[in-house]
C-alpha cells in the first residue's frame, strides 16, 4: 500500500472516528496515593517492588514473559513454532503445561489464520493497533475516540477474522511504547481491556516493579510521557522492566539493547545476566520480560548474526525450562496469578496455569482475500468470509467501500 493511499485513507478515517466512536463523558477521578490496607487482592494492588501474597524468594514462582510485537505472517510463524514447539513438541513448564507467549498484533500484513493457530495452541493474543502509524506524535496526541478506533475496534476486528473469542483478547501494547495518557487508558477501560504492557521502568528494575492496578497513583517512572494521572479501578499495568545492554544502557525492548548481540554466546549471556537480576539477585523475583520483535531473530541466511541470535535465544529458553521454579506464561495468565498469588508448593494446582483445553480449532478452511486498485495490492488470510473492502481504520470490518476499490 503506497504512502499516498495510506495517508489519504488514514486522514479520512480520522475525520470519521470522532463521530463514530462515542467518548465517555464521565471522566475518571484523579488517582490518589495508594493505601495497601484498602487496595487488596484480587481487585486491587498498589504499585510496589514488594511481592504479593506475603511470598518471597524460593516460595515465588519466577514468571517469564515472552512477547512479540507486530503482524503474524508466514515469515515469522515458523520461528514461533520452532521456539515454542521444538521438534513438534510443546515446550513445557514445570507443571507439565505448555509454555505460553504473548503476541501484540498489528493489523496490516497479519495472517489471521495463523493468529487462530497460535490461540488454539494456548498463547495470549493481545493488540498493537490497526494502523501502527510510525509517527510517535500521532500516538502521543491521539484522543480517546482515536484510541478506541485503533484498539477497541481492533479487538472486534481480530475476534472476527481470527475467530478468537473476544473475551480472550484482554490486553494491548502501545505502538513504539508511546503511551497516550488518560485518553488511552479511558479508551481501553471503556473498550473492555483488562491490562496493558507499554510502560518501561528503569528506576524500579532491581528489585523489579511488580504488576499493579491503576486504582491509585503509581510510583512508576514515566519514561515516555504522557502517562495517566487518573484512576482506573481494576485495570492492570504490567511494567516493562528495562534490561541493561552490554554498553550498560537500559533497553525496554531486546532489539533496542546495544550493541546488538552478534553471536550465540552474546545473546545467551545478555538474557541470562538480566534474568538473574530478578531470579537470583534478591527475594523479589518480579516477572522477567523478554520484549522483542521476531525481526531481531529471523533474517536472511547470508547474514550469520540472525541465526546466532536465534540460537542464543533458544539456548536461553532451554535453560529456563530446565529450572524447577520458572514458568513461561502469557500476561493474561500472570494477571490471574496476581489476583490469587500462589506459592511454589501449590502452583501445580493453580488452574489458570494449567493447559487450556477449551480452545477448539475452528479455522479449518481459511479464506485468502485479495484487494487492489491502481496503486496497491493487499492479501489477507481470514477465518471469516472475505469482506468487500480491505479492513482499515474507520472501517475495521471492511464492510464499507473505500475510494476506487
């Protein structure tokens, strides 16, 4: 899709969203300092480096989040299979349930039949916007109606085309980690979201900041303003604890760490060192996240560093799955644990971390949809009959004709 078409289509959609998406006029109240005696599980948690439930150290399961941003395609899906289903067998946690990743999916270029496949296999499907506009100023200045169009409508869009029940789509990450302040949070809460994972923290990385709800004022540093200042009861924030690269600079995303690892050993050691900042450095054991894009690990065969990084990443996953108290879980699974903190002694009976066997495969014969005009062409693999128009902002289901299609 050429830039001229995208710009025209986006401008047209933005003119429409303020009309088509209602804004909640009952503004949330300003967040006040958190009182731990009032803010208690399962509905509320203060922002804190203190582990929940009175658990500490060896009594805590060490949670690890594997997250990947952007479109699911025929190029990166084999990589996800390779790391999560080595030799065709699911990678397992100590309770013998499959390890699960979280995918933050943007619409353009996504193959929805492959999204359905990942959901059927137990993975956490979350959102990353319809347009993924590269201008961070767009996201910083977007109003509540705009965020609703980008994400609340994407939630309905993905549920239809990937045939993922909408109640399973619980969270999101802001494009380029550009949080949109109260406009974004209001749109998420009103759109049925339960959590977000977009805010890096450097000041509370060792010991790490635990997930918390937005009922009260947050102690988290605001690295990429604007951050919310109002209260959103029961809405969970999953901090992105910064890694430290080999140059000793912080990096929220693995592919932002510098210098980028070019060997298997460099990748493995980078991950191990940062993991141990949570796992062995104290009794805190805050969740450790590896937040990245598949493009860091998947590339041309004639550029060896891609294969080297991938082998180091897989070596690290193999190490994690050899540990008796480390669990690779989706963020939605972690949210359930935060509501009901469960120690290592009882974790095998914790239902949300068991295999979810109620995910029937319903995308047996995906449709291959093709759209074009004189300047662009788009393909979309869908688990739902092809809409008449390419789905986009302001037309998320593709039910309206667009320009000269």
